[in-house]
C-alpha cells in the first residue's frame, strides 16, 4: 500500500489535523473497513502526536507534526522516561520523514519490544534532540497499546522472529571470526530481546513463541 494512501486513511480517522488537544492517555481508534487500529498520544503542547498502528496486519509507529516536516529528515532523538519518583531511563529513537507531516519511528539502539514495554511502564516522556525542544508527554493510561498489539498477533511474533534470527546470524559470524567481545555483546542482546519480548507479551496478553 502506498504511503500517501496509508496516511490518508489515518488522517480520515483523526478529527483534527493540526493542534490536536493534549491527552493524558493513549487513545484507541479502529476502522474494521480499513483494517486499521491505532493508539494515539498527543503532547502537552498539542503540536506533536505519536501513533502506534496495526494496519493490514502490520505493526508500525508514526510521529505526526502539526507544523509540517523538520530537517534533517533522518536522525535520532533521545526519549527520557520518568515517573513521579523521578526514576529515569533513556532511549535513542530513530525517525525519518515518511509522508507529508508524518515520520516513521524505529527503536534505535534498543529493541522495539523494550521501547514499548518501557512506554507502558512509565507515565511521563520527554524528548531531547536538535530538532525537538520542550516536547513532553504526560499519560496515565497506555492500555490502548495493548489493544493495538492484540489486533496484530502475527506481526508481533514476526517482529520477534526477525530480530532473533538477525542476532543469531550475527552471533554465528562473530564466533567464526573469534571476536569474543562481540560474541558477549550479542549474547547479552539476545537475552535482553527474550526478556523484554516476553515481558511485553505478558503485559499485553499476546501469545509469543520463544524458540531455542
């Protein structure tokens, strides 16, 4: 499906295309006709929103800007998560210009599973990068993320299988090359993947098969 058509479907379900109302929870929307469901969270300024989607059986993440695209169009930003107790964890999140005022989001240096598990565990999120200043999300409810994942269980499993296979191949190559530090790093990455994929599956009540 073409990007412009996908965005057109999403835009048709969002009542306001600019300056959306700030939200304190992830909100769930669904269109059975378009095979689309998504969770959306709007920042405190109403200028930026995040969307986590299940569309035609695939999972992805988008960022929408009320004032159009930024430059550069492909970069990392730092997401910092806090709780009222000021516990802090940080993620590098990749973004690139997707269509109109939309950006595709990736998990950066962390697995997609760890990122969304962290989103669901925390209640405040602040961004830091050259392109984003003072962007803050406050939310008390992320159940909508679970609803989206429950609409795409096959994609959830496929995400895990793809990452696990990639890491497995990298591990074999590192062992053959005798790169011990790289072997240790990849083994740790595999452990983290299994841990957070399992945790997110339990949190969202979605089945996940972990292969040996």
